[in-house]
């Protein structure tokens, strides 16, 4: 492993950031475009934050690139590899969180990332891995959206072996679970970490496939839902479910924790949070309503990719 290899990954990630922003802008009012905010990290590295706020389609969309480095991996990065504590590191990735304005259009999150922990001496070996995935958080469930989302996720994995999708889906369902609420955050998707299967070229190609399929999975759903009529009831439920998103990100999300623990840029890290949020005491949706259907049908993990629309 070398820094030249790291540059290959960074080039792809920067291209992905630009491409995703262009795709999202294609669904937005021409007057609303991403602002670009480049930043430096005092202790090493930096990034490019791109944010679109207050649009007709997207209330908030953040597409972040970062490359940070340091002398010690933060605790959140060594949960599965405690032997790497104290290692120097490079971490680079693109993280995407999109909160549409229309409550019938789902929130979505994606990220692809690369960690590189070089050897400190001749007794050690360089360690590297890829991670990432994407998941969907609807406020109102639609069967065709759930099926299309998971079929595209499966298509991203299948060229690399049919064992990947079931494993990454199950990992995603388990990871994006709000333990203190005993409920999933959304309908899942893909989640992988510590991935180095088949060597660097194969693992890098796999990560690229996940990144490249995110727009293919998400944008068709946005197109279908962004003009659906809605009222105050739907806005109120969207804000309530936004609260669940905030709770997960601030309590459990490893990316958020890594960013804060590694002295990352707080504004860039927390653009993942929605603009409008509310909490209601001991709320439960009325039985038989579309809000109840979200809990009873769509927040129950199932094999969506095996179903037909």
C-alpha cells in the first residue's frame, strides 16, 4: 500500500461527490444549487462540504468529501480492531444525507470510505479496509419504492458474488436499529465495514459499485414522490420521525462519532441532521392509518428484493 494508491481512491471519491451533486441538482429548482465550502483540519487533512438548503425538492442535502489523518486512530475506528489502537491513519470518504421537503419522499443516507493505517515498524504490516453502504428512511411507505431500492442494492453487489447482498442487508438492518426505541430507523439497504475481500483492486471496485448505484437507487424514488400533495398532518409526522433520525445519529452513528472524536469539522458532520424536528410524548399512530402502516409493514425487516411490485 502506498500514498499513490490512496490518491486513486481520493480521485474516485471527488468525482463521485461532483456527480451526485449534479444528479441531485437535476431534480431541484434551478435557483437552488449546492454551495461549496472547502475546509482544513488543523491536526491534518481537510475536506469539501457541499450543501443545498431550502430547495423546492430538498429541504437539506449534504454531500461531503473528507480526507483526515492523524497519529492515533479514534476509538470508534478500532471497535472491531482494538490491536490498531495507537496507529497513525488516513481516512477518506464521501458521506451523503438527503432530507427531501415532501414527506412522501424518503430521507436517504449513503457513504463510501477508505481507511489506511500504515505500519509503525518492520514488525507490522500496513492495514487498510473499505466501508460504506446506503439506507432509506421513508416517512410514508410505498411497496414499489422498497422493492426497487433493494433490487438496486442487490444489483450493486451481485457482480462480486451472490453472498454479499444478504450479508450486507442483514448487517444494515442490525446497524440502523434504534436500540432505546426498539425500532429500525428505516427500511435498510446495505452496510459494510472492514472490507478487503479479494485484495485491493476487487475491494476498491466493490466500493465503487456501491457508490455508483446510490443515485440509481434513490433518484427514481425522488422523481415519483416529490410532487405528491401533502398537508400539515404529513409535515407533523415527518418532523416526528426526523426526531428518530437525530437520536440515531447522535447516539449510535459511527461516522458521526468518528468525526467528532477525530476533531473533524463540526458543521460538516452535523449537516446530516434535518432542519425541522419535533418530539411528542408517548406518541403512537392511530391504527389503520398510513402512519401506522410505516411501523406495521415497512419498519419490519423483510426480503424486499425477492418481491415483485
